[in-house]
């Protein structure tokens, strides 16, 4: 944000007030404010430190069917124990640990759907897209990046050794992401499905 606006116009987003965090969690999880939900929501918001990103991720995870709201803290606790033992987080702030924990929980759910018995193709594309986007800056990742990859790949006539390397790379990325339609243009159907899953978990926002 600081690169595109003046310093005096920047806004630092801190922890929310608890009532606002509860409202956000109810909305992002698409739950009614009934008593049984409110009790669970209050505990979750408090455990997450009322951090907007963490609360939004938690709600999206619950709404996407990751778990019942009453079981969320139990799942988060199990993942946090694993995360806290990781040397990567030694000395990290509670903010970093909480946000990473909610992000990791959502990504684990997508991976489970992608690799389960049903082998959900949408979840598989979502996991691949998120792994690719991790190599880019977190903002202004354009869809045209993928379109350009297809167009450039189509242009090149390569020898068998290079072709084998390219085919291996495409396979690793998921060949459906770089599929062509009958006219030789990029078929972005599977790309759109993967993006939809990431939106549903609040792991990506449309610019």
C-alpha cells in the first residue's frame, strides 16, 4: 500500500473491537446470530485476537464446509500446536502465528478435498494456483500471466529434449491450467473453477 499512496493517506488495520469481530465472523461464515452460534463465535473471535484477516479466514473456512463452528477451535488448536513447534515461528508475534494458523487450516482443507476419494478437480486447481501465486507479489497478480504462458508455449517449436522438459513442467503445474480450446486459444474454464474455490475460502480477493 505504501508504494501507491502518500504516507499520510495510509491506514494501519489493527485488531477489531470484539462486537465487530463477532459480526464479521457471522457474516463470513453465513451463520444466523442465534444463541448457540454466538457463544461459539465469541470464543473464536477472542482466540483469534479479533484480527480481521484471521477472523475472515475462519469464517470462510466454516462456510465452505471445513468444519462445524463448534469444532473450529479444536481443529485450530491441533494445527497451532504443530505450527508453534516449527522453528520458522520461533520468536514470531501472536499476530503472525494466528493468521498463519487460520491460513494453513484453510489450505489443508483444500488439499484434503483435492486428494480425497472424490478427487475434487476444483480444489486441485485451487491448490496449484495458490502455489503458483506464492512466487509473485501478493497484489496485482493478473490473469493475463496465465494467458501469456499459454500463448508463448504455443509459439515455440522445440527439440525433443526441451519439449520433454516443458511437458514435465506443465504436468507439475496442472496441464488443465494451460489447456487450449478447439481454436487454439487458452481455455480458462479450470482456472476459473480454481479461483472460485480460493474466493470461497477468502484466500484470494478480486481486484
